[in-house]
């Protein structure tokens, strides 16, 4: 469809015929940054928020159950409109973080959305402070009962709330605080150019060279990445220091006992559960990562591994590039075989312009699935380069997308899943694709290589992410006493990496700054344990699924799994896991998940 002025539509793709890699079309949100609908929506939402505040501020305690339910409906409608605008700006920015106009557009939308949201701050605060007995009586009314999960979760933050004025101040200042530093980080990473072999590569392309079959090329790439990060080290250290200090201030005012406590509260998980996870993984370093990388050094014929050998292909692993069409067919088939419903949702992502897969200058590194708002559909971003690991990333992000679609009927306020379960669908999808690849491979050597590659992926997901968490914990703890120098941050990084990866490695000086490109530590501090949590959970679910296949109860397992995904954020994770008979509060739960990885290393060692 073509559009005439005054607005310029976002391009679907200029070179669509010249490539098989898709690019998303954001016109399901808005036709372009000058679309009149953006201005109209901002005006409408501003008026709606002002009217909402005028109608209800200081009035919630007097409302009956139907009136409270209607108020939450109005609140959700406004929040959904604001989220749609913000998501559109974020997606455009992620597609090109070096374009000044795109950055300016995102900042403008962020500021406008924040300003409109100022009129909504009172609502969550007043709901949280309602008398328990009165609200509990209201929640029994069918009109309000469907909002019970939202109210329960919201009111659990009551011990950490500040006065209305302070909450509004923090709301307003976020655009010049954490959000501004996160944007600066993104722009620094997007501008980064790494000189390798006479070419100026983006960070994504340079990191890809660390999986090159040629060890010399891996070393060249590693040193070039280290040199590029060294040039930006002062500003990257400043960003990390500022993010940590900003969080310390918020946590202190909100009376959180530790830097990670706020994340755990948002994830509805007890601090002790995450401590148990961290302890279990740390204690397993010798039997998991240390053991595997000793084996890898032997297979590669090296006395010691350099850090750039961590993701090196093993001898005989001459994998051809996997075309996009082949990757999508493989991934969709794996989902389809497990669940026709999941396969049908996957097919929508592949048949419609919901995925941006092509690597390019200015695009954000890595991959993500953005849920947008429930009445649209998720969008997926990848940097697909045809490696087997890219196929797994596609399976991973598609799992997120499927999960988001299944949970969408709960609406904007209750569809989002806490991080304790947010990585379940993504990692289960990876396991489905891996099992499909393994089942289709008859050659023993190829099966060995598939297993080895999967073990490395799991070590990256569990061991590496818990090491990231330990790095964050130490940085935030030390930052409370004063700003950390680049040298001190490097020391903490190297200390944690030596402990997690083990004696098979020797670390050259260029590795000291590799902490600097990890986005989660800037955007969402302490997010990273979600990967380890999810992998250990999924390892257990995979074992239960295989047992179900053996005893003919796959339908029961499949329905329980789909119900878990459909629940979104409406039920606590422990309750959702009850049908599977597992409890993350039990130390045996973590041992079972980690034992799954250890058993695969046993097979490789044998």
C-alpha cells in the first residue's frame, strides 16, 4: 500500500528482491514518524490521562467493586496506548541507532509518554494503599475478580513505595536518568567500528569472527574488539558507574536490602531462591565449565585455550551456512511437531513482516522479541548470519514471540511474564529444535558435534550468565562506597571469568574490557539470572517431556506447558509449575537441571 504526503512511511525494504532475509514492517503500529496518528494519539492520551486523574485522584477508597474495575479498565487503555507509542519509537531506534533523527524521535516520544504518564502515577499508589479488608471484600465481586492477580502483584510493592510527590519526581526524572544513560550506551555500541582485515566491522560482525574456524582470525578479532572497547572505556565505565549509583539511590530510598532485591521482587521470587540458584551453579563450575573446556582444549590440540577459543568450532565442524528459508522451515517444523497451535503461531511470524533478520550498520547487536501491546503482535529482531547458533537464536526469540501471543488475551497489565518464567518458552524452543536436528542426524561424528555445540550453548546460558550476575553483584556492592575505575572493573571481570571458566583458559590483556558490551547490565540490571533460571527449569521440563513420551502422556504434558504460557503474569511461577511436580525452592530442582548438562558432558567425554 502506498501513502501520499504529508507522512513518509517506514520502508518495508528497499532490497527485498535481492535478499532472503526479512525486515519488519512497522506500519501495523504507525505509518512513519510523521504519521498524523502519532500526534493525534498523544493528544488523545494526554486528555484521557488528565480526565482520569480529575475523576479519580483521592477517590478510590470510596469506589465500589464495579467502579474500581472500570477504573482499572480505563487505566489499562491509557497505558496500552502509551506503550504502543513507546514501542514504535524503540523499534525504530533499534533498527538504526546511529541516525540522529531516529534518536531524536525516540527521545521526544519517551519524554511525551513520560509526561502523560505523570497523571497516572497516583492510581497505582492509591490502589496499593487501599485498606486490605475492604479491598479483599471487593475482589470477591465478579466485576473486580478478574483483576485480582494485577492487584495482588501491585500491592506487594507497598513496603517500598515513597510519597506521591517523590514517586512523581522519580517518574519524571527517568528520562534524564537511567533511560538516558541506556540510550547513550546503545549509541556508543552502534557507532563502534572494529578494524579487521582492512574492513571496518560493526560489533555484531566482529563478535561473529570469534567463532571463525581459523584460530589466527579469532585472535585478530579478539584483539581488535578489545582495542575498540579500550577507546570507549572511560565513557562505558562512567555509564556502568552511573547506572549502579542511580540504582543504589533508588534502592536506599525504597528500603531494598540489597541491589538484587528489587529485581527479585519484580520477578515475584524470594531472594533465597536466586541465592540457591547462584550457589548451585557456582559449585558446579568444576563439573561443568571447567571439565568441558579441558576437554575442548584437548580436542583442539591446545595446551591452553585463549578466551577467543571459547566458541571456536571443533575439528570436523565444517558447517555450511544455513539459508534463511531452511532455518525457518526447520524451526517451524520443530514447533509444529510439539504443538500444532505453536506451529501455527510460528508460521505467522514467517509469513508476515514481523521479523527483522538482516545484520547492518547501526542496528542493535544481539536479538530480542518485543511484545509491543496485546492488540497488535510481537516483533522479533535478529542478526542472522547463517550459523547453527543463529538458528538456535531464531528458535529462542520465536519462543518468546509465541509466548507473548499466547498470553496476550490477558491484556497489557497482566500479559507480561516475570523473568522467572520469561525464558521458559524461548529455551524450550531451542531444545525442540536441537532434538529435531539430532534425530535427523545419523552420522556419529555429526551427532557428537551437535551435542558439543549444545553443551556450549547451555554453558553460555547458565555458567556465563551466572558469572555476569556475580560481576554485577560485586560492581554494585563496591560502587556503594565510591566510583570504580576502569582498572578495578576490569579486575572484577577477570576474577569472575577465571573462576567460572576455569584453569583451561589463559586470558590475554585484550579480554579485560569484554564486560563493556553486555547490554543487560545497563538496560536491566540483574536480568541475566533469568537465563540460568530458565535453562535449569527447561532442562527439567525436557526430561519430564521425554518421560511423558515414553509412557504415552504427551498430551497431558503439552496442555500443562501451554497453560503455563497462556497464563502470562496472572499466576505465581510456583503455582504454574505445580502440574509438573517441581519447586525451585527445593535445592534438588537446581541439581536436576544442572545434572542434565553434566550428563551431556559425560556422553561427550565417553
